[in-house]
C-alpha cells in the first residue's frame, strides 16, 4: 500500500470489508468529507426533505421546555454537528449555554463551521472535537466538571441499527456530569413521502450518495465509473427503515489497489439506513440505554419528534 493509501487506513479497511461482503455495503459515516457535508446541507433545504424544517419548527417552539433541563454554565455537546444550523436556535434562546462542543468526523468542515460560529457568538466558548462520535469521546479540558447536555438532531440516530443506537446513547449517558440529552427522530409515515425525501427530483441526494464512490476514487485510488452506478432509495417495511443503495447498471469489475470486486448487473452497494420510529420503538431504545423520556415533542402532523431525555 503506497503512502497515499496508508494515510487513509480506516477508510481503506472499511471499503475492502464492505465491498468484499455479500451483500456489499459501505459505511455511511464516510459520506461526510467536505463535499459530502456540503451536499447534505443542500439536501436539508430541498422541498421533499421535510425532516429539517419540521425539526426546526419544533425546536423553536420548545426552547423554554428544553431550557428547564439545562443548568447555568451548560456545555452543549452536539453529535454530528454539520453546519450547526439547528444549534443556533438553542444558542439564541438559552443563555445557560456558555460552551459549545461540536463533534464531527469531517475535520475541515468542522473547523470552517466553528470559525463562522465564533464570529456570530463572540462570547461563546467553542471547543470543537474532530472524531467519530460512535467511539468514546475525549472531551476538551475546558469541559471538565461542567454540566453537559447532549444534542443529536436530524434523526441521525436512525442511521444506526437498534443495538448500535442503544450503545451510542449508553455512552452519552456515561459522560461525566451529563444532565440531559436532546434527540431528534423521524417518525413512521406514508411510504411515498419517505421515498421522495431520499430521492429528490433535483438529484442532490443521488449526488450525495454517489460522492461516496468519488471519495474512494480520489482518496484510495479506486476506479469506480460513476456513470455505471445509480442511486436508489428503498423502504424496508420489516425493519421500518429507508435504505440507500448504489446499483450497478451492468456487469463490471472495480479495483481498489490489489483487490478487485465483481458486480452483477442490478447488484447494489448498501450505503445507508434511516430508521423511522414510533413512540414505543424509540421508548424501548432509550430505556435500554439508561435514559428517561422527559418530553416527547412533535409537530401537528406527527411527522417528527424532539425527545428530551434525562438520566434514569
């Protein structure tokens, strides 16, 4: 493996494992390089993509409720912070938040976002951490002894299978001095609306999905022909989840270093799951993770929910 590939060992190992599996898969966390993060922000503004605007509306109406569970001098810790758009609602309305610690896997995008936030909030202490939030988090020294409130919007929890979702929430439950956790989740609804949200007419979601293959080409030297794959969103009723796939349009072979991977026509790479919840299904997950559901806040159509969790 050459120097360029050694610098991407984790991505390399993950890609080799996933493409060599049956069925093939790629981990969704690799969507979020700088280009992928920017494309996702575009997705959140699409007319078909209801989750973002619905969650924003719920948060705007719930700041007093959320503030009641945040003590003075709170450190807000956001998992998968992206552009921190929803965070600003809490920062603007809840003065107890004096420190913000965004966690994101895309270091370049994280640094850019933190810089912009510091301009908008000069009195806010911002301590970003570039990390995979699925692993244990090493908090900055500035957060030692500080009350912490977790923030995980966007129904990103839905990207995880139930066991991993429980594990993540358990780790957050074990953060030192954690007081509460604000969790956004998408709810089960009509299949057509769900599919449109993940397969928009402008093709932005398709570009976001395809960027994963472009990243393997540029960072690992793979030779995916992007025109030979197509984006597809599927509803898996049994597991209550939307699945994203990249479907091979013909029989072909893709190489990655010394590895080669054969694709049959119609064979797919499974790139992401987005689980949708009911009050009962999310309640079971948070209970097993050591949390209590203090508030379950929804929009009028029950499309989305913001859950306020407190430690059991």
